[in-house]
C-alpha cells in the first residue's frame, strides 16, 4: 500500500505526465507490430480484398484487379471441381486424421503398458518418430514407388498372400487412401509421442489405487486413462487437422490430383487455380473459404471436447 | 474384518532383498504400525498385503484363506497412498463413489447413501462436491480416507498418508483415524517412518530394519524393552543416550568403561552381563530417566555434564549436554530447571539402563 502511495507522490513531485508512461510500451513494441502487420496481417487483408476482384495477371491483355463483388465466391460454389475436392477432404481429413490419432493413441498406450524394457520402448518411440524427419517430398516419392501397380512393393506383398493387388493410384478412393497411408506412416509418430508423454505423466499410484478399489482394466482405461488424456488427444487432433488442411506436398508427388482431377484436395485445387490458371482472385476466394472452414472445424471440435468432459 | 497372517514373506528385486523371510500375525481389528527407516521393507510388506507386489516366496492369508495369488481387486482391502492417488479429473464425491462403482451391483441410491455416510464420518461433506485440485492438502486427505472407508473393507492399509501434512493437522488426523478404526473395528495396517506416529497410533508396532522384523510388540514394550540396539536408537524421542563401553570383571562387579566414564554394576543389575559375548557393549539410557544433581552423588550413578542447549517443549525441557571429553548426552527435565552453561551431574538408576551385546545395530538386549 505504502509503496504505491509513495510512487504516486514521487510522480506528482517530479511532475511526470501519466500519458507518456502509457505511450512508452507502445513505442517499444511498435516496430514488432509494424513488421507483423507488413508480413502477415497486411497480405491477409490484401488477399481478402483480392477475393472480391477479378484478377488474371497472366492473360495476354493484362488487367488490373477489377472489383466483381462476390463473383469469385459465386463461381466457387457452382464449380463441381471445388465440391469434389471438398468431399475428398472430408474423407481424407475426417477418416485420415481420426485413424492417425486413434492409431497413435493405441500404439502409445500399448508401448507404455506392454513393452517392459525401457530401451526397447525408447527404440520403438524413436523409430516411429523418424519418418517425421523425412522431407514430405521424399516420403511421397517413397510411397509412390511402393504403391506402383506393377512392381510396387505393396502389391508385391499382396500378391504373395494371394491377392491380385490393388490399382492404388488409378481411382479416386484408392488414390486418397494411398495418400492417407503415406501420411499416416509419416505422421503417426506425432500423436504417439504426445499421448505417450501424457500417459507417462499419470502416476502409477492412480492405477494401484484403482486396482485396490476393485476396478477392472477396462474401467481403469475408461475412467482414469481416457479422461486424463482427453485434452492431449484433442490437441493431437487439432495439430493433425491443421496439417490436413494444408496438405499438399505428398499429394503433388503421389497422385498429382489424378487420375484426372479426382484426388484433388482444396489446397491443391487452389494451387491449380492460382498458379496454373493464374486466376488470383478466385484463388484468394478459395483460401478464405478454406481458412474459415478450418476455423469452424476447430471451434466445433473444442466445443465437442469441452462438453464431453471437463479436464 | 480379518486376521492377517504373513508367512515367511520374501521379496527380492534382482539381488536386492526388500523383505527377508518376514512372518507376522496381525489380529482381527488391530491397528498395527509398520515402522522403520526408509528402505527397511515396510512399504514392500504393505504392498504385498495389498497385492500390488507379488512375493518372491511366502504367503499371505486373510482369516486363514490364502490370498497370495489374488489380484488386488479380489482382496477386499482398501488403501490410502502416500501421494493419496485421488483422481484429479473427478470431484471428491466421484472419487469416493469409485470403489462402489467398480464393485458393481449397487444402485445409484445406495451409492449416494454410502458416499454421504463416508463423507460424514471423515468430516468432508462440506467440500465433497469440489474438484480434487481445488482442495487443500488436509481436505484431500479426508477425501482419500472417505474413499478407503466407503466400501467397509476387511483390511485397511495406510502407506505414510500423513507425511506431507503440517504437524498440527497430522496429529489431528492421526487421532481421527485411530477413532474411526476403533469405531469400525477394522483391521488396519499403517506404515510410517515416524516413530512418534507409530507410538501414538499403534495397538502393535512392527519395527523393521533392512528387510527384517526386529521387534513386534505393543508400544510400551518396544519403548521400555527394545530388543536390539537398533530399536533402542530408533524408537523414542529425544533419542536414547548411548555409551559404548568395554566390559571387564572385577570379581562380581562388572566394570563398563567408555574410556571416559566408568560404571560399576553389581548384583542383579550385573547378572545379565554374564551372557555377553562381545567385549564392547552399548550401554543406553533414555533421556527421560536422567535427572540433574549439582554435585556428584556418592552412592549413585551419574555422568558429569555441562548444559549446552535448552529446548522448550512445554512442561518439559530437552537439555543437550556434553561430558568433559565431549560425548553428547541428552536429558528431559522439568521446564526451567536448567539453563545453558550450568555444570553438574546427570544421575540415573542402573535399573533403567538398557544393555546390548555389542555396538552394532543388531546387538541384542542383555537385560
């Protein structure tokens, strides 16, 4: 109490205007704020403006951006190729991310509970983490070769067990599934590491107490493990969803959107519209739709996780 | 309620022996305290009774039924853990209800009633609906007790549950636990490293050291007739005074010589010393059995001493003294009787001496 009064008295004594004290911090963070504005917020706003313009800078008769209202968005919602890519995303993002997170969770718990030797556990954890350190393009190339219909290792193995092999990259759903497999191979380590860390931080005594209290293994999992991992599982989901929204590189290598345009995902389609057709206005509109879609997904997801339990 | 029998329990972790061929017979409805320093095997013994450790050898039975191979779920026990092991994502009420839900076959109304009753006897009904993370240490302690009590188990196990609490709360909860144990008549095994806690709570004490049971008896017995030098040194506060002496005989007189002090014991008091097998013995006396004299009594036993520190503990003072050659001696005397710097003699009755055959921990009692 006395210190604040003292400092106030001091302030009155030397007559420092209080306003300047508020200005100083602003001046200090100012340069950083300007930089952030120039490199992120500025371009974002510019792209928002572009999404309401027609701008095809590569056409023979170059045109400045011309305002065309919601023309780009109207086009987007009637464009079948966009809707196909959106449906592809629901499959790829919905099923793929779910599989990755659930598989990662299952592997993490299995590693923690059933692999007794610490060295083996650490070794396996590392092994699962290694693919994350491989460049996505390289991972894509590896899987492209593995999945080649003739001579690819995957079909080779299927052949050995009497299957005639699958035309992996020659149909829409198999192509998307191939992408999913490649991405899961590369990224299952992330949910695995997150969930493993979470499980390791639950004290053993909690399970001992549960045993003494008479809880079966299933009840221990359902009432102790799961609720305490819930937040981490949600985080793993969100991290993988973020990646799914911007998934590009392996798609570019493995299917390149084909056969035809059947395995295109929204970001890939945006790339085609923006840098192949050079229709920048439409591409900008696409990025905004994707962005809003991702925000919406996250919000719904958090809401779902919060009503499910209360960690 | 059950009688707990532990027969020849041995638990080895690789080459480390945690408990070494322990046998205990714990009576139905008794509160037995396992006490000893860290690593003495008390917690391993408790965890074996709980079924959280599998004995390397030996067996455990409740009321004559061998339960050695049963998992904890099938033992009808409850346990309060050192870290309490409450489930942080649940409220106190959900924690207390957990054992009943695990057992199945209870209706919601029955669970509600049992939880309420457990909450009332442990005095935690005021905060039972709060989340565990919002409770204080003492409140969590009470919820843990309620969770352990709710199912009315045969055997109630406590693994140093009070070690993180402040002194006042610790004393209060000890008293409450003893009261609850008596009320429910449940067989309770309590583990602690705190000898004072052991003395105040236990019907029986099991003093353990390095994997062995050193003494099993009621607190008075353990305090007044420690079976080994280890028990004498471990039980009792302030710690017992100890003089390591060489033994020689002068006719019927046993001469105990510490180098500085010489005690000459005669007759009945000296008799047990005839059984000594070692040449150096530990001669011990409780601080409570020493009294102060300004001058050396002619026909009494005494130790010359100078008062260094006086610690106030209420109606008594603990005085830390040294002999002229620097050996520490502690005495407990009436409050205010002595002040620092005083010189005189600490007098004792040779009947109160504890004599041990040797100077190492395992040295056995002679008298």
